[in-house]
């Protein structure tokens, strides 16, 4: 009997002070709740450290031709190669091939500003007005590379040098 009274009193106390929401307010609250659940389900991005594309990779995947390369920082070791018909990065020990985004901006020698491949996409933004001749057929530009995963989360970004030439 006492247990029944305690439960009844608890239910009455729980219902006190809660005011009914209008259908519009309830819909807004439901949308906010769904958004919070969805946001909680998206895992944080896992950082990627692209590897240097070496001569063995260039030979194996026939990466020869005109286009641009990107080297982070003050280095000269390219982590991305961009050509008119394809792009490349080396991620987790494997070479990933990218397709150019035809709607993205044009870079020197037919390269594009954005490439997409499998679970990743990257954008190379270079300061075209600041290019300096670095060789007979090459020009260096200050640049920034941003790599995103398939959830459009940034997993790598670096400032460096884009070298474009043939």
C-alpha cells in the first residue's frame, strides 16, 4: 500500500511544473533533439599525414607530364601531384589516384584546383600572382593544400610551395 502511495506521489510530482508545448514548439524541440543526436554520431576526423611521392611511385604509376606538385613547408618533397587528367597523393603507404573537378578553378598547365578520389578530396590554392621562375620550365608559387575525408572534414592542411612545370 505504501509503495503504491509513493509511486502515485512520485508520478504526481513529476507531472507538476511541466507545461505542455504547442505543436510548433514541440516540432522545434524535436528538430533540435534530432540534430543533437546526429551531431553526436559523426566521429571526429582522423588526421592524415601524406607521404612523399618518390621516383619509384612516379615510375610505377606513370605520373610523368606537365602539371603542378605541392611540397609542404620549405621542403621540396612533393606530397601531391596534379595533372590535367588526374591527381595523386600517397596516403598510408599507398598511392591514391584522384580525378579533377571540372568545375573547380584552373591552375597552370591545365591542372585543376580540386581533385576527388575515393574517401578523400583535396584543394590546392596557389597565389598565381606571386609565382617566381625556379627553373627553365618551372615556376614556384606560395600555396596551401587542404585534404578532406568523405565527411568533408579537414584531415590535413599545410602551407608550402606549388611547383608547376613540364
